[in-house]
C-alpha cells in the first residue's frame, strides 16, 4: 500500500486458517501507512454500516487478470494488478545486505525454509533461491494450497517437525525457519537449537546496526506484555525505551505508524519493524541470514554471545484449552480477587514483589485498554502471567507465561522447561487450574 500510495487496502484472507467454501474467510482493512485499522477507525466504520441505506452492484464486469501485472478497466475505473512478490523482494534488498548473504551462500551456507504450503512459498523462492542463490531444495512445501496440504500452517516446533528433525540431525543446515499460513509469523532454528521468539526479538534488536536497514540504530522497541524481558535488557543497554503493550498487533501498529518504535515483537512468533506495519515472517528470517553472513557466527554462537552479554531469560508458555468458558473465567476471577494479598507471599521459593492486572494507555491515540492479563513479579526478575485468549462458545484458552532470568553462565544451556518447572507448578497451584477446570496438565507448551 505504501509503494502504491494507496489510501487503504482490503485484504481478503483466511489468516492462518484453511480457506475455501468450507473453511475460513475474512476481510481486513489496512490504512495508508500499511498497518491494521485502529480501534477508533474500526468503530467509526461499524457505526457507518448501521446507516447504509443502499448499495449498487456492477454487472457485466470483465475478468480481471490477477496472474500478472496488468491494467484493466471497469467502466472508468482503472484496475492495476501488481506483482507483490517482486515489490516485497525489492524492499528486502534495501533492508538487508544481499551481497554478504550471497557470499556466505557461495561459501557453503545451508538454509531450509518451510513455507508450510502457505503464502510465503513464492516469496521465499524469489528471494532465497532466485536472488540469493540458494538451491531449490532450500524451500520446503513451497506451493501455496488452500488447505495448507491438510496440515496446520503454524510455525511451532510441533507442526514444523521436519525442520526440527533436520536441526537435530547429523548435518544440520546453518539456518532453518518456517512461517505461518499468512506469512506473518516466524520460527527460527539452528544446529541443535530452537530459538525462543523472545530471544530472537532480543538478538535482532541487539544486532540491528549490523544490518543496512537499521544501521542508524533504533528509536525505541516494543514487546507484548507476556513476552519476556530479554529485549528490555537490550533496550536498557542501548539507552532506548522499550514499550510494553497488550497482546494484539494493532498496539504495535499504532506505535509504528507514529514513528515511536522501530522494532517490535511478541512471544507468539511475531516480529517486525517500521518497514511495514504488520508482523513479517520472512523479514525475520532474512534478518537472521544477514546476521549469520556478516558475523560469521552460527545460530547457537549468536545466542551464546547474546546470553554472555545480557544473561539468559528463560521463557515458556503453557496453554490450557478449557472446554467450559465459565470455568476459565472462574480461574481468572479467582486470581484477580487474590491479587491484593499476593504481594509478600512466597511462590516457588521467591517473594512476590508486585501483582497487578495489566492496563495500557496508548500514547498515540490515548485509548485505554484494561484487564489485559494478570502479572505476578517475583524477586530476581522472575514473572508469571495469566491471560485468557480465544474465549468463545467452544471454550477458552488460559495461557500461563513464565520467565526467569540468570546471569550465571553455568545455567545458560539449561532446558527452559527444567529451569522453569518450579514456577509452572506454583502457577498451576495458585490458579487452582486442576480444581476449577479438571485439567491435570497443559494442552500445549511452547
Ligand atoms: Ni498468521
């Protein structure tokens, strides 16, 4: 939209769900800056729809060729079909050092990108294969399919298990990555390594000036509240603000649009920057490729160097899919009532130093968002967050986010699941999850 100076844009999308007559279908509206419509604009549009008294339908409209760049007309209205892949690839060439990546490829850098039969296949083929010189087999499942080939196009270690096998196999590629159904999220792996999205965000921020598009440094960064404090430590060292927003990309879009932040991300595998106002999966992959190429370091080496400088923040998320939405609400209500009495109590051997219900005032439009998640801050930089997500007739998902920080190099290679186990147990007991929902263990762990 910014390339074409569009006033706005409608996106016909099933997001990362399977599409088609029996699948999902949605319409999104993004504004001239490229970002999602703000809450205020969305409300105004909803209000206007209540006053619509007629609409017109054009008949005899010719077929519009969407397969190649072209111009056609409906009456006096001109319709241009543009090549979004080429435009995107051109944009990426301005942000990243394609020469350095091409040199690293010539020196044998090996990459696997799992497009999960979703939208990024053609983009990855154009950029990774055609422009960067990687072999064809770099792009796995590169053909977009309406049903994603019958699988769940979600970039997590479970769905992208082929990648995980390759990463932990005998001759792992230097970088392995996947993006989701609509290309906005990303997962990064390296030899014997899965990079936590929170760490990925922190590493990108810490190394931003190594990349041409961010050579002048970052104005400020942002993370969603449940995302770990790893990036806060980078921001503190860089002397720039780190904004904590509620979950939901539109909060970032507002800050990006106003030029208040240059880079942002969330624990749910979304990362992006001011180059576009949406999260951008392939962008994050190219960022990592650029870092590998210019530092000569491997993914585990980049992580180790990061932890040596900033310490390691362990992070994990436990999801409880609760069939009875009322039971899920009861868990949160019980915790909310207990909040005032939690400060000073011991949890997993640590004192609770703060407990609150997160609220956010958008500095751009002044809108206040309340009840965005319950936060328990424990001594020595540990934290437990409880949040309900996806509440509908089929139930709700209770998300429990746990983090802890260490500056002890002897602990850097510990498994996050092991390091955080005492907190996970304390969180489950405190929230009385088993008593209130009947669930003995999380439905999924990320
Ligand atoms: Ni998505």
